[in-house]
């Protein structure tokens, strides 16, 4: 593995009004790897995500994407550079159908988002439907997104994140609000992306069955610091982690 | 200007600031809790002044009688406020948020005519206040006692309100409701009761302000609109919902105006600058500067990010018009093209007005509907377009070239403003557009040599080929029809979808690579261009223009048309413009009290069809495509 | 399709019935009734009185006059629309009315475009007969220029050096200020200084304005304020002592519309133009005042005279032309003589301005009311520029 990792986070720090949400965090995710970022509520997971995709500008530290320093670039540029993400609170375009949601994303990634005269709806139907198929929601294509149950909205997000053929996929609590079978289905999709398309996947998750069932590696955060970064078996055995995290679970 | 003179001017400014704060405090209170943009706040102020005059006449002379009349006026206005809330706004809290603005606009029209009927046309100058009718010598100048009294009243009201909000149970409820409505109702806040109470208090304050103003200004029928714009500015500059912010803002505006007046004409680098002329827009300049630096006003908090809860109605604009809609539009267009064969000339004039208004409203709907950005100053682009066309024409450009310049110039104006505006959101954005429009208005109004000043420009008639009413109507129909087609096309093009995406969730839009601000900025530019085109058509249809083409009432008209027609209905602008124009035309002929009649019809439409006329019509036909299966 | 049906139906209902048999002569009138009600309600009454008088005397050309009146909403866009309605649907013989200058100018321009006679009743702007004057437009009232010129002789006699000028910040105030400054400078022996305060119309900040004027230490004051601005200025100025030992001149200040609301606080000793209806005892005015009071149980305001005289001007033009034909009406208007409550006036052929004058006098308080005393009638014909000057101002045809 001589090539640079898809994502390298280097000594990242971010504070909010004196609250140090993330301190000195470093970790890497390689192509084809499924990496879990875990930690109790408030540990700084979402803040990490936000620093990686440009939602927030870190106070210190760097973010490297495939060997390129992308620290502080805005979300839009990160998206176009190959970072797809889902949000902890699902964010979709509520006034559009599921298919139109994906079509907007496809058009945007294809650089046609500003066309004034072309017709948008139905423009990339086949491509959109393939993505919906992949996210397991082909049947919902014509549904109005604002009226979807929460779990389904999370899957629409996945389809949106995939529309840009990302090399890095960030999933913030992708299975929250889902039934068990659905959780496994969506994680299987993610695993397949990693294996087949060599996407680097970084996800946060509270369900330990999911984490230990799917992750290749686990990064544990506690109060903004990395306290472990190792394969699942090692993390499971880590006393530190058990004390601050698993012990409470 | 000596230092003493300056200090005393600031003292004068304090008195004005206090008066201004009193009006704005009620407005900011009402907005903070109920999120209602109460356009009728100035009308409540005016009622306060008139009622104080009437009570004063009834109670007679004397100290007790005077203050009794002030309090009685405030109390009655508070009741009027409660009535407006209970009978009207209560039914509209679930409706699209700006519909309340339309409703309160209806109230403005009704109150104005009611005041005319009750108190007559002549201004009512109130008596001087017993024991406060003299002056105090300060630094060799006579300062009215009543000014000093007002300077004290402002802070007293500020402290009282602050105490009320921070130290009482009522205040706790108010804060809970302003910060998080959902949470507040979960905590068992009886929202209905709270809203009524807040309205009573806010309206009472407006009434009190009006009553206290009476010794300084005769009660007159133009007080309502004169004061409401200023009160909005104070509220926004201070930060919506912030009472100390309103005080601070009133102070700044009062002082800036006093200073402008005090400075008089000053030579700056060999140029004589007449500062008093700036008072025409001083408050709007202050607002533009403050919002450019502090997007939530001086002391305002960023509005809570609400989870997007789109209405099913927002869906309708997304639907690509189907074959039926296309056929209907084609038939309508054909029918309109045949109009000259069947109706009289005047109807063609009226129809031309409707078409121009439709294009103007459609351009506003474009940024308000798909764009989710409200503009209170849309007339700026209409007016810039009209002036650009008129000026080019008067400088010898042929009419088509002059008309083509209209959208270009208006777009330039929109690009200029849009750069600042898209950094803001919600009412702040809306108010920045208003400030921009007012600043442009004041330039046009005062730049006599170029724009013709307040008189405007005349002699802007189309060439002989289009001089006849029928030919100009057909010309307008062709242009407006094409423009509307283009707008609809853009709304359903990838750009329109990106714009809607930015509205639905700017986070998500950015995460899929949409440049949210650039998209919204472009939307502003496009809307400006279409509004400008409407302005150009307007200029040639009337033969003359004046600053009224970019004044507040025209912006308000466009808002009312959009909301009447249905913010999210594709045919909304046409329906709104047609209904509004036709109604005014008919009612003005039918009754002297046509303003009130217009107001009543607007209220009826708003209450019966909260989704606008277009929304109501959409309900009538079966849905083409079910939204949820 | 339902939408279409609705549109079609409403359109059908708009097609007017066949015009009534043309037995009356329609006078098309438009004004900003809801924006300036204080002036225009008396104006409307004045018109009604005149129409009734004329019809009672047998009408004009054997036909009754019919007043078709519209509200123009105080803005030029709506004014042009209602004017179009009056022209094309009501087929009026002529247009008349309007109040604000921008509306007056817009309608004047429409009159030129549609070739209809327009009798501008109230707009004061000099431009309507000069820079923007046209063949079809005539104006009744004494203009800003004329009324300012009426005050200048008294002002110049005082030989004051330093003048403070306060004016509403729009064309009327600007024009009054410019005319005053020019004429005063021309007449003065030495140099005259002016300090100016422009106030936003309807939004004067009286405290700061009055103090700024006091601080400027002027010898005299010229104001063109009116309405609520004037009331606030007067109260604040009296309170703060601005007017003590300073002569004050106020354009329009003696018009009952603006003087009466001040009641016993009306200023004393100001030079004003206005209308002392209670004191004018010429036969023509007495007849008018008696008829007006009898009919409306109210005293006439200046607006009443303007409305009354406008109708009589129209009637006189129709009589002189002997037809409702526009070119003949326009020809008849040139040099037309009309008897009004202020005496006989002439519509000048040279610039279409009538010679109706105004009353110039000083204010006083009698029985708790503001009145004009020591007044004289300033005939408009004496306060207009020389003919070659007028020719220079007015565009060639
Ligand atoms: N925008 C923000 N402003 C202020 N504090 C924030 C903000 N976002 C997160 N925080 C704080 O930072 C800490 C980490 O939050 P977050 O990254 O959301 O944790 P996690 O996703 O692990 O639950 C928390 O204490 C949270 O309150
Ligand atoms: Mg989180």
C-alpha cells in the first residue's frame, strides 16, 4: 500500500465557545475499508465529520483527501472532490420525489446543475433508478420525499451520497430509526461499496452489533480525543475503551 | 455647528428615539412570539392617536383628563389588537407564514377607511399636555418639557418590558415560545392564550405610542404607513424579538437623523453635501449597513434552524406542467390574443396592466416560491427597469432597444443587491431588499437632473406601430407570454431544481455539490431581470414613470398578488394579478370606500383560501399524480 | 379548463353594455381622493355645486353636464389607467382634475398622446405648463412659481440678509425654494445668504429641524411646508422660540385646509398665500359662498373654489367651442375667460396657464381660529414671467 490513504485526518481540533469538541484527532481510512467512528453522545463524532466535509473549518489540523490537503474547503467543493455524506438528522429535498432528489444530485455532479433551459425531472431517470435500487428503495421512486418515514429518508440520503461516485463515504448514524433487518441491509450495501468499488467508508453508529459486525477498524472517541484506533477484536479487549465507553453501554 | 449645538441635537434625537422605540417595542414583541409580520402595526399606532384625540375632546381639559385619554386610547387599541388576532390571525397560524402579512395588509386598508369615516379628512391636532407644555432652558436653548418627558418614557418602558420578560411567569412563557414553539407547547404553554395576551400587549404599546405622539403630531390618515416602515426597520436593526435591541436601534436612528439635520449643508472636498436631504432614507441606510455587518441585527440571535416541514402544496410547483396544463395555457393564450376583437379598448388597457403585473408577480414568485427568499423590495427592479427604458428612450434609443435595456439594468441592480442578500435569511433578507429599494428610490427621487426627481419622466410612448391600445396589448401579451414560459421552464430546469434543493435543505444541497449562495444569487439576478422587463413594459404602456414605480406600495402590491394567487401555484401570479387589479378597478368605481372594500375582499380570500386562489383551484380538480401511495 | 371557464365568464361580464344615448356631456374627472382627502372632499363638493348650477340653468349646448369621477389612487400608473377608461369607455368630452404634480404630468402626457383636452385643476408644478407643457393641457391654479412670486415683494421689502428656508423634499418644495432664492437675489441690493432644511414629506423631525434653524441664526424664514409637517413645525417653532422677532413667510399657509387644524395655535403675523373665505366680499365670491354654505352646511375651503372653477372653466370652453370636438375645445381654451369666485380669469394662450390668483396676507388668531388679515388679492397675471421668457421655457410645438 504505497498510495496515500483516501482520508487522512491529522491533529484535528475544533472548539465551540470554549467547549473543545474535538482535540488533536488523527486517523486514516483507506480505499475499500469500512471504518467505524464511535463514542458516547457528545464525543465529537459529528464535529469530526463536519470538519472532514467542510461544514466546519477546524481550528487546527489538516484533512487530506487522497494525498491532497483539502482543509477548510467548503462542502460543495468536497462533494465534487468525491466526498459523499449522510447526516445524523436526515436531510433530503422534501418538496421533491425520491427520484427527483437523486436526479438533482446527479445533475449537480455532472456539472449541469445550472442549466436554465433543459428539463430536470426525468433527465437521468435510468441512472437515478439504478442508485435507488442500490439503496434498496426502488419502490419509493415516485414518493414525495417529505412524507417518507425516517428510515426511508436515511436511505434516500445514501442514494444521494452515492450519486457523486464518491471515493469517501461519510455516514452519520446511518441506521438510526431502522428495524434490525433494515440495518443489516443498509450496512451490507455499504460493505459492498467498500469491497466492490473500493470506496473508503467512515461511519458512526450506536448499535454495537452493527459496529462489530461490519467495521474493519474502529476509532473510539471520548470527549473529543481518540482513545483507541484498532481492529474490532483489539478494541473489544481494550480496557480503556471498556471503562469509558463499553462499560456504560 | 458648535459642540453645544451638537449635544442638543443629540438630545432632540433621544426624544425621537424614544417615540420610535415605543412603536417598535410592540412590533418586535409580537414578532418574537408569534412570528407574525404585522403590517397593521402602524394602523394601530394611528388609531391610538385618533382615539386619544377623541377621548381628549370627551374628557375635557386638565391633567387627569389628559392622561386618562392616553390610557383609554392604549386600552382600546389593545382590544382592537386582540380582535385582529382572534378573528383573523388565529385562523392563519398554520398557513404559509407570509399569508399573515397579506391579511394584515387587508386590515391596513380597512382601518384607513374606517378612520376617514370616523374622524373625517381634516388633521386632528391634539392639545398641548398640561404641565408639560413649556420649555426648559438648556445651554441657552429652549427644550420642550414634553421631549424630556419622552426621553424618560422610553427607558421606563424598556425596563418595564425587560422586567416583564425576564422576571415574570408571563415572560418565561414568552421566552419559551419565542425560542422554541414546539418545546413550549410540549411544556404545556397555552399557546392560544399566550398569543392573545402578547397581541394585546403589543397593540396596546402601539396605541400608547400613538397617543403619546398626538401632542407632537396631528392625527392624520398617513400616519399608518409612515410609521410602520420605520418601526420594521427598528425591529430588524435591533434584531427580531429583541426589546433592548429595538431600543438601541431606535437610539441610533434617532441620533443619526438629528445629526443629519443638525449638520445642514457641509462642504466636503469642495462639494456641498446637504445632509438634511439624507433624512429621507437615513433609517434604511442604517439598516443596510447593520445587516451587511450583523446579519441578525444588533442584538438578535440567529433564528433557530427549523427542521424543514414542507407543505404538500410546495409540491405543486415542482410538478412539470403536464399536457393538460400546456393545452390550457395555449388555449388561454389564444383567447387572450383574440381579446381585441371582442372587448372595448379600456379592457385592453386593463388587461395590459394585468399582464405587466403578472410578469412582475411571477418574478417575485420565482425567488419566493422555488427560492424560498422573501423580497419586500421587489419594486426596486421593476423601477430600475422602467427608468432604464425611459432614460434610454429619451436619449434617443429606439423603443425595442430601450425595452431590452430594462431587464439588463434591473439584473445589474439585482446582482448588486443579491451579493449581500443571499448571506441573510428570512425576514432579515426581506428587510435588506426593502432597504435597497428605499435607497434606490431616494436616489431616483432626488436626482432631479437625470431622473426628473419626484415628478419623474414623461413622453415615453411606443412608436406609431404600437401606439394603439390593441397593438400594445398584443405586444405585451407576446412578451409576457414568452417571459412566463421561460420562467416556468427555468423553474423546472436543473437550475430551478438546484434552487429548490437549496431552499429545502441548504446542508444537503451543498453536500451534493450545489453552490447554494451562487444559485440563490443567480435566482435574484433572474428575478430582477424579469421584474425589470415588466417595468420597461409598464413605462411604455403609461407613457410616463415616476419614483412611485419603485416605492414600497408597489412592492407590497406584488407580494399581495403572489400570495393571493397562491405562492406555490404555477398560475398564481396571473390569478393574483388579475384578481387584484380587476378588484381595485371595479371597487374604485363602485364605492368611495374602495380601499376598505379591497381590504375586506383580501381578508375573505385569505381566510377562505389560505393557499391562494391558485391553490383553491388546484383542489377542485383531481390530482394528476398522487403524492403518496 | 375550469380556470378557463372562470376567466371567460369574468371577461364576458366585463364587456360593457351599449353606451347610453349621448344626451349628456360627460366631464371625465380623476383625483387622489383617498390620498389627499382634506383638500379633495371640499373640492368634490365645489364641483357638484357647479354642475348642479349649470344644469339647473339648462346645461351646456342644450345638454346636461354629467360628472364622471374616478379615484386615481395618487399614483401616475393608476391615473393613466383610469384616464384611459374615461377616454375610451366613458367617451368623455375632456379630462380634468388631479392633485399631485407627478400625476398631473402623467395625465398631461397621456392627453397629448390620446389627443384629449386636459384641464389640470390643482397640480402646482411649473413644468405642467412650461418645460413639459403641451397643446392639450391647461392649468387652473396659480403655480408654485406664481405663488412664490406673490410673497417675494413683501419679503424683499424687509431687506433681510440671512434667510432660512425649510421645504418638503420634493419638486414642489424644491421649485418654491429655487424661485424664492432667484427672485430674492435679483431684487436684493447686497448679497443674501440662504440656509436650507429639506424635510421628508410627511415625516418632518420638528425638534432637530427647528433647533438647526435657530442655530443658523437667520434674520427671516421662508417655508413651503403644509399639512401635518406645517402643524408640527409651527408647534415646535413656537415652543422653542424660533419665530420670535423673525418674519416668516409660508407658501399655502393661509389655506383653510392647512390653517384650520391649528386652531388657536395658528401662527400670528406670518405672510402667507391662502384663502380668507370669511372676508372676501366681492359679489361673485359672496354668491358662491352663500350657495355653498346653503347646500353643504359647511364653509368653503380653497379646494371648493378649485373644484367649482374647474367645472365652470370646462363649461365655458364647451360653450365657446360650441361642440365637444377636441381641436375646437383646445382652440376655445386659448384665451378663454371664465368668471370664478375670485373674479374673472383668463387661460393664457401663450402657456395655457390661467390667471387665477391667490390671496396674500398675514395670519392672525380670531376667536380661537387662524385667519388671514391685511390681505390682498394677487392677480395671477401679475406674477408670471415676461412673454419671451415663457416662450423660452415652453417647448416648441
Ligand atoms: N455548532 C455547535 N455549536 C456549539 N457546540 C457544538 C456544536 N456542534 C457540536 N457542539 C458540541 O460539541 C460537542 C461534540 O458534539 P458532536 O460532534 O455533535 O458529538 P457526537 O456526534 O459525537 O454526538 C458537544 O459537546 C456538542 O454540544
Ligand atoms: Mg452526532
